[in-house]
C-alpha cells in the first residue's frame, strides 16, 4: 500500500512493509507431491506415520517409521531462505541437512532414490 499527500499537496510517497502471514503452509501442489511420496514410502514399508507443523517461520512435514521415534525424514519450507540457499530443506534422521534447493522435486530426490530397487533377471 502507498500513502502520501493528495493531488497538489506535494506529499512524499511512503511504502508500508508487507504484512507477514500468521503461518507458513504448503500449497496444494506441494502437499500433493509430498503426500504422493509418503504413500509410496508407506507401500514400500519404509514409513508408517507423519506429522505436519506450521509456524510463522516455516512449514514442516516429518515422516516416521514408528511414531515414538525420531522422524526418518523432515521436509521444511522456509520462505526467508528463498533468495539464499533455497526455499526447501530435507533433513535426515539425526537432523543433518541432506539437501537444500529452490525446487521441491530436487530436494525430494534422495528419498525417491530409496524407492528404486534393482530388479534381477
């Protein structure tokens, strides 16, 4: 929004900062992509449960082998990192950063590779 003097008043134009959202969330396409991967990992017997967390700074999707354990993988969306290392981060079971990037598909690639199994003739 812009505020300033009216016509003929010669007032300065002041730009108000954009209001931050109350929480960060996943877009429908993003969540669909994540849940598709989750479903395939469940079918492969790798994951059994998930949790989502939405805060003012980030949105997180965590996948678990068992609900009482640490997540095997955690996918975070941090808008503040958009212009730096990328909007998306994939964390491993012990909290280590496995992949960062601007594209969700590229960040999910290490998990998708687990689904690829060699087929013997």
